[in-house]
C-alpha cells in the first residue's frame, strides 16, 4: 500500500511540474464597417499584463471565423490537467435566443453571419481541459441597425447557461445590457481588471466584485460588469511572493489609481 501511495505522490508531483499558466488573447477591431476604437489596445494591455505575471500568452488580432476556430482549437489542445487557462476577448459579440456568441472579424459583410459565429459555451467547454479556467469578455454590441435586420429582440449577452468546475466567467456589461464602442484608447473594465490583477493578491470573487464596483462607480452606474464563478477553492492570479517578469504599472486612468511605466 505504501508503495502505491509513493507512486501516486510521484505522479502528482510530475503533473504539477508540467502544469502551466496559459492565456489566449484575441482583439478584433470590428466587423465590416463597424469599428471598435479600443479593442486592439485592450487586448495588448491584457497580453502584456498576463505575460508580466508569467502566463504563456498566445495573442492574435483581427481573426476571421476560420482563424478564430483554429486559435481556440490549438489553445484547447495545449491545455492539460493542472494548467490555469485564461481566455480574453475584446470585440463584438451577439446573443441569439439566450445563447452568447463572439463575432469574428471581417472586412466584408457576411451574408449568413449566424453560421460564422463562435459559441461562448463551446469556448468555455474547451477551456475546461485546464484545472482552473477563466473567460474575460470586453464585449461590444453591434449597432442596432444590423441587429434589427437579424433579430430585433436580441440585446446584450446573457449569463452563461453552464459553467464547468473551477471556471469563472466575466463580461464588461451587465446581463442584457447593450455596451457600445467607447471613444477612449482603452476601456475602463479592462484597465480595472488588469490593474488589480498585477498589483495585489485577490481571490477571484473578491477581484471581480472589486472590478465590478469600480467600473460601476466610475461610469456613474451606467456600466456594471457581470461575473459568475464555479470555483471549488480560492484562486488568485498573482501572489505577493511572485516577482513580475518585467516592470508593469499602469498610468492613471482619469483619476483611478495607477502610475508607472506602461505605454499605450
């Protein structure tokens, strides 16, 4: 019995030795004629912050449908037990009959866009190959004129229908809330999220509640990020004993705490 216990311990140690923290970051600047001025900057901020806290980051910009499917599939294949997986997406999203979708980048109008959407539920399932996984959506709503032609009753994203074990989901808007493209160089949700992740140790629910409160207050109660978690144990993205791989401190965001060397 002792022999088997020792072997089991060695196997667990072996698995933990190969466990990694990995992130997939996608920033899409728009769809057809509709553009998002902040998404590429937001994605770059997310990628740099995650690299600073020692995540292996795969970063992409302006991915069309086949490229998005490929990026998600390759990321899924890279994940294994013990890993921490983060998927950050900045771009247009769409909700159809209570289900959430990512809208791939395209220079041209897609005739049948509904067949070229990326299911958020499918992406969450792919992330679940890791022991802990998280999705962050800097989501924007396509202009009303486009949605009206497709499905006039659809608005913002809904809460996910199902989260897997040890999984967290966060989006920049409240459930059902239309969040339009903003004119700043980067968004308040992404700024708040990664400013907190890289400066202090927060358990996931505490982190998300803090981000939610900060964004809600900063936007005069106009924007309230939604989050949901199914974590079985406390989880923090950064620990005080962990050294940043390179200096990363955000400048002040119109009065919010920041300050340092990061350039946008």
